[in-house]
C-alpha cells in the first residue's frame, strides 16, 4: 500500500516538471518600445524602422507604445511590459531627468533597457550594467549646424542685411531643460562665434520641437523684430519649417527672409533644403540608429556577446551626424525613400 | 411462533454479522465530528470572509476614491488658479488694443504644459485676441457656436468646465487632435479704454485626468471608478468606447442622483456596492463600483482552501487513528488474553503499559476474579479429593480383615460347637446384610432406614461376639427412615461406643441409638454408659486427622464428622458429649433431606445445596 | 489488514487531492492565455489604430494576447501566406486575416482551417465554394456603404451627373470588398449618367504615380483610407471635391480642412473588438460560422465634432 502511494507521488512530481517544459518551448522573444510622442516625425520614422527590422526575425514579438509626453504613462507602460515578461525594453524617455523609476524596475526584473534618442545623464545610465543608449552626439549636431551657418555666411555676406557687421538672430529651442536642445543651442552658437562671426541675439522662443508652435512663436517674433532678423536657428527641422511657414504667411518678400537652418534631416526638412528655404540641415542617421537598436535588442534577448557592437564605455552607440546642404540633399532624399 | 422474521431481527442479524470494534467506532465518530466541524468552520469562514472582504473592498474603495477625488480637485484647482492668474494679473491690467498678454501666456503655458493644451483669449464676437502656444486659428471655426463659449457668456460670474471633447480651434501642422476639457470664463477687457466682454479659455489636457483614473483602475482589481458630471454625463469610464457603441451599459444616470457615500444598487442582475464622492466646484462625481458578492473563491484561493481542508483532514485522520488505537489496543490485548485464558493458555493476563485507567482497573478486577476463580476451583477440586478420599477410607474400613476374621471365627465356632446353627445362620445373614449395605451399590447417600439397618446388623453381630456383654436398642421413628443420610456414619460410632465405652465394663453396658426430626434437621444419638472420654482428648478427637485407631474399622469419628460436613455442610456433623465414668453421647446432626431419586442424585453430585 | 482498508483508501484519496491541488497551484497561470495573430495589409498605417484599440479592449476582457503582425513588406498573397505560415509555426491559437487579394484564396483558407482557427475580415463567405462552417467573418456591408457614399455625392451635387467626370481611387482591386464597392459605385454612377474617367489602383505610391498622368475630373472618390490618403494632395492641388470611405488620421485632417467633402467611417474599433471576441469564443467552444456586420458613420466637416462622431474619429485613449 505504501509503495503504491510513493509511486503515485513520483508520477505526480514528474507531471509537474513536464508541464513546465512544454510552456518554455512556446515562449518567444518579446521586445517593447516606448516612445515619448507619436507625433514627432523623426521618432516615428525611427520606431517604424526598428519594428520593421525586428519583424524580419523569427520568433520575435514587437510592441510599440506611445507615452503621449507623460513620464508617468511611460513608467506604467514599462511596468506592464516587465510584468508581461518582455525580454528587452527600448525607451525613448519623456523626461530625461526622470529615468530612475524605469531603471529600478528593470533592474529588479533583470531586463536590459536600451534608451534611445533622448539622452539621460551618464550617472543614471551607469547606475546598472544592463542599460544602454543609442543615439547621436548632440554636441556634434550643434557643431555641424554652426559650421554650415558660418560657412554660408562667409560665402554670402548679404546675409547681414543691415551690414552692421553683426548677425541678428533668433533661436527656436526645443524644450526647457532638454539635453539635446541645450547642447545644440550652445554648441551651435559657440561654433559660429568661434568662426569669427559676431552674433547679436534678438530673442529666443521655446517651440517644443513642434512646427505650428514654432510658426506661432516666429510670427510673434516677426511682429516684434520684423525683417531685422537675419538668421533663424532652430534646434530641429520641424521648428525650422514652422518658422518658414510663419515667414510665408506673414507675406514677407523672399529676398527679405532671414536664413533658416534646422537639425535632423527629416524628409520634410530635406525638401525645404532642396527648395532653398533652409540653407541646410544636419542629418540624424535614424536608419543606422534603428538598425543598431534592433540588433542590440536581439543580441541582448538571446544573451549573445555584445563585442561586435563596439560599445563606448560598454553602453553607448552613437551614429555620426552628417551635414546636408543644397549640394548633397538629393543623396539624402534618396536614402529616405 | 411466526416464521416471519421481524425487521428488528433482521437488523440485529446484520449488526451481529459485522459487530463494530471500539477502534472502528472511535475512528468513525472522530471522523464524522472532524468532518462536520471542518465543514461548519468552512461555511462560517466563507460567510465571514465574504462579508469581511466586501467590507475591506468598500474600505479601500472609499480610501482610493477620496484620494483620487483630492487629486482631481487639486488639478482642477490648479487650472482655475491658472485662469485666475492670467485674468487678474495680466489680462485685466492691459489695454488689449496696444498691449499683449502673450508673454505671460507663453510663460504660464511652458510651466504647465503637461497638464494643458492651450490658452486662448477671445473677444465677445469670437475674434482671437491671444493664444499660446499656437495662435493660428482654423479658418472656418466659429467659436461663438462652441459649447464652452456659450456656457461662459450665459453665466458670467462662474468658471465653467465642459465635458470632454476634441479641440476644434487651432491649425496644428502635426494633424494631432487633442481631447480637452474646456475651462472657460467671461472676462472684462479694456479696449481703447472701453470695457467690453470676452472669453478666456483654458483647454485642459483630458489625458491628464484620463491617466489618473486609468492608473486607479489598473491598480485596483476589486473595483473600477468612473467620472460623471452633475447630470450624469460620462466624463471618463474605463469602458467608454464600448458604452458609446452600446455594447456596455452603465448606471451613470442613477449614480448622478446618489449623495456622497456608500450605496447598494442592483444593476444588470448584479448586486453592487457603489461609493460616490463629489469633486468640488464642478459638481462632478467620482463613482467607484465593486461587487457586493466578491467571489473570494477565485481559482487560486479555492485551491488553497481545498488544500488546507484536505491537509487538515489528513492530519486529523492520522491523529484519530493514533488515539483510537491507543485507547482500544490495550482493551483488545486484554480481551485476547482473557479468551486465551479461558482456553487454557498459560500466558496469564496481559495489561499493556499504555492502557487508560479504566482499562487498567478492568484488568485488575479481572485478575482478581481470575485468581478468586482459581482458588475456588482449587477449593472445589480439593473438596472433591477429600470426599473421595474419606469415602474410600470408609469403604476400605468396612472391608477390614480383622472384623471379618473374627466374625467368621465366631461363625465357625458356632457351627463346630453344634446346636448353634440357627445362630450361625443369623450371623451369616447379618454379615451379608452388613456388607451389602456397606457397598450400597456404590452409592454414598442412602436412606436412614438402610443406615440404621446397617447399624443393627453390626450390633447384632457384635452382640453375639461379645456374648451379650451389653444391651442395645434402636429408637428410630418411622418418619425419619425415609430421609437421606451419608452411609457408614452410625456404625463407626457404635464401634467406638463398644470398644471405648462398654467393652471393658463389668456391669451391663448399654448403648442406645435414638433418632428424631426437628424442623429441617435430623438428629441421631448414640449414647453409652461407658468410661467416657477424657476432656483433653475430647477436644482433639474431631480435629486430629492423624489419630487413627487400630481397632475395628479404624476410621474414627473424625472421618464420620468430615464426611457429614463434606456432604451436607459445615453446620452439620457430629458432636460428642462425655463424662468420665458416666458415659458418652455422640450426636449426629444432618439436614432433613427426604430420600428421593432427585435428592439422592443431587447430594451424590454435590449440587443439592446450590439450589438454595 | 481488513480493518485498515477504509483508512488507507481515505488517506490515498486525500493525498491525491493534495497533490493535484499543489500541482494546480504551482502551474503558472500563463497556460490559459491564448495567442491570436492578426495579419492585415498595411498594418502600420494609422487607419488600424482604432482597430488596435478595439483589440486591446477585448484583450482586457479575455485572457488573450493579440499580435498584430507587421505587414509593411507584404505585397502579394504569397507574402501573406508566408506570414500566415510563420504565425502558425509559432503556435498561434487563431488567425484574424484580411486577404491582400481575394484571388485563389480557397486553397489558403483550406490550409489554414486544417491547422488552426480562422476569422476573415472584410470579405464575404458566400464567394467561397468550400465549406466555411469553421470560419467566422467580420465585415462591412460593402454594397450599403458604397451606395451611401454615392448618395452623399448626390446630396451635395444633385442626382444628375451627366457630363460629369469622376475619378476613382481603388487601392486594391484584387480584394473582394474593394471589388464590391467599386462595382456598386460604378453601377450607380453609370445610372446617374456620370462618366468614370479613370480608376487608379495599387499601393499608395503607385496610385500617386498614376495620378500624375490623369486628367482632372469633377469629382474624386476614394474607396478606402489608403486610397483617400493618396488622393488628398491631388484633390487639394486642383480643388477637386473628394468623397470616400476611410478614417485614418490624414483622412480626418483632410476632412477637417475641407478637402474631403464627406467621409464614411466604419467603426473600426468595434471591428477589432468583435473579431477578437469571436475568435476567443471559437477557440474555447468551436461553433458554427458567425458573421458580424460592422456599422459605419457618415461624417463631414460640419458634423465631425459632434459628440457621437468625435468618438468615432478620435478614439479616447490608446
């Protein structure tokens, strides 16, 4: 009798073990992407490219969610993904100063996080070994923007409309407290100054990377400064286009227009460069970044070696910016087809 | 007698067929009691926890609701303050014809852009005066027809909160549409020094409220919350889309009528607890709904409960079994050893050390009775032995060769002497009768008549032998002749009377045998006028078994006394009275038992006195 | 030993109960979650956003994970078949499919049905000869929607369309529902006397390319979101009244800007919600074929911000 009992017990235990194995086999790699705003064209291009790359792999499920510019929403989305046993999470931070919640949740679940495009401070990124960042060097973009501007001004002295030896400018900034915005602004202006050009800042405006906000702000500034503005610097293409829209709508003659320049190299931005409304832009290689994010996330999910990625400090992948002017804009337009 | 067995008989039959052991009984009763207790507790706990859990849910619902309401109130208050700040600190201070409040608007926007969509200031005819962050109105928008505008101008003293709607004002290049809740108010504008009316619009970001309520709903699975305005129109509901398409129904219209606090309602067949909390100023109500019959037995909990019940039961069973065995085993062992004993096993009584006090006591009592029994048996056996021995002795005595020789000698002398044939015949006849009575066909109990005859035979013979040295007579009434007696009790006394009493007397010795019945007793006395028995000798004569006489029968009075006692009991026997030189009187005392075949058999077997 | 028998039996039963309870408790609850895959053309187009919202709502109610497969590169039925196979290989419990082409789909349907559960979007079972007892459908009433579409045109322009030329954008004429809509519209317009000047079809880039070479018609009709999207720039440029069936973000924006005069918007949210519900029902309790017809709403610039239409065009939440 006792032997029968023991036999039954053993059978039961075996069954428990078998069941678990069956479930394991059914599991696929789950990768989650959380971006800060679905209405940011650059981000959307980036995300859809990441998804496309990942979908070409077998056994991978990708899920993208829009945080709608709310960090608390993003935190919740990440928390949901972690409880759904996602293997890797890609985060485009809403608030770059507030990644702590996400980092601690990921660390507790031992799930690696790839931050992209909106950069967090290095202390936060280095607080755990399985955090990575893919993006571009904001300073580099500012520098290139400055160089394009200074080169152009040197070649086109008519930019200084009132010929006072100074270039009156306004700058359209992305967001308050945003790393990229601050760096792009500062470095760009510094680069132009370093090139020997004297700048005269008329004003600035925050346009939240948004075209119509930039348009409104530009209109307000135009009504204030009128054609005295000689240069409009914009932290990104969307805001540059907004400025151009404002110029168009206020009916100022094209000869009176200030020179406008943005950063990113979105499709619309490149169009504006082609049409001559922008003197140039700085191409943010979203394609390379997207590919890098996709590859890195697969490698992390499969626990493969990360040697082939050449991570800086073991965590950073930065794709280089490229200058775009009317000369080479067609090449870039082709790239985006 | 009915051949039909009654139901009771059949029942008894079956019960007897499997008669239940103590262990089984204990086990069953413990099991039944355990089962009943466990199930009753189950049900009590279920009811208790059901109520408790409904209470707990209501508590946490109240807490969360009140917290959320506070959050909403804070948010709404912030927005109101923004509107106030913009109005009192900026708009009121300027003449809109030559100044603008755009800078302040931009600043306030930047500081609150996560909660706001936009600010906008309109004149009373719907013209846009200022806006932030976007100031491009759509071409064909007529704000005068929009609900927030109408509300503001209809009641100029208040701030108005609209229901959620899509903002239809600005030309936003990003084709984004925002759900907003419009906070609108009527404002006084200074235009060229003239006062005119306008409307200040603060479009709040609906998704801010949506997120607050979404996170409440995802964090709590026991209840869900929704937000309605004062008239019951839904502002937020987790199943909003389904309500719009009609796939889901909600009791929001009724809820709008509830006062703050806990209500119980029946909706769509479900009994629910509803907690209502009003959001200040707006008249909005936050409604939290939980089921009034929470199923605490969702799968996991159900399994845990079943597990607990099964484990408890299992443990109880083992305990029950242990206890019942503990109690019943000593009994069992005791019973076994008793039946062993009754079958003659030499093992003796087994009392296990772990037995309960009652069992121990039982064992001891049984032991005592067993020992008493042994002693009784032993006594009986001894008594039987003694009986047999004495009878054997008595019998043996009768076949004493000396008596025979002497008597035969007498007979031979009589015959040789001649002329005494008649006497010889007499002697022989008497002797034959004597021997015949001695044997009495092996019986031990005979009639008194036969015993007396035996005595007479003996005296007749002895009289001849002793040449009429003494005289004797028998005075036995007829009525007592038919009573029982042990054989060979009179003759030995007569023998004693002769040899110790009268034999050595010179004068005429006399021996008298008398018998009479007194109630239930019979007395037979043998008295002589002989030498008597000395006193100290008298004392020991009936108790000293070693005292054997070489004469005659040699059995002695002790033997007679004992046999009477053995057969009839200790209260009977012989008693001797004697006086030196005067005589001796031996009294036989036996019970009056009429001689019937039944009585004779009973006395022989020793069962006569048990009847009494 | 006989005395022990009932005891041992009870102990045995209790042990089995305990074992199985522990077993049930320790098994992860993930087992019961079904996985459904959705394969529809142009999955990344935002016209499917509301579908996804509906799917998510259904996911909340049931224990199911829905994977909307990325079909940006899916161009032919063969491509779709590959994706279908991939999903079945990955162990999907059910497939929700809108075929990119309705030609020669019987074999594919047969194949799928033999291996897993199937629900078809935007198609009618009647066109199949084979036994479709095992397939549910969720669809629009294409005839009705096409008729309503043309009546919108009549409302604004009158019923007499003689000498009027109409251009039609029909994203994918291989699809059954598109064919139905096109035929209905053509019929009605013919009856009204209009001349169908041109019909462009293909992917959005193909249609835009073809538009470069067509004459300018009096009116334009787009038969689905993608069609409308492709025609917006052309209609804006040449001020051609555009009518259509759609609901994507760009459609809505164009409606707002007055480029699209009148748009029929199917309740794509309910399409997503109902298809997941039906599929879950089928997985749990296989049933006879069920067909669900989805409503649509007629929306124009004036009524697009009404309470009801707002929720259709701009679903709350994500």
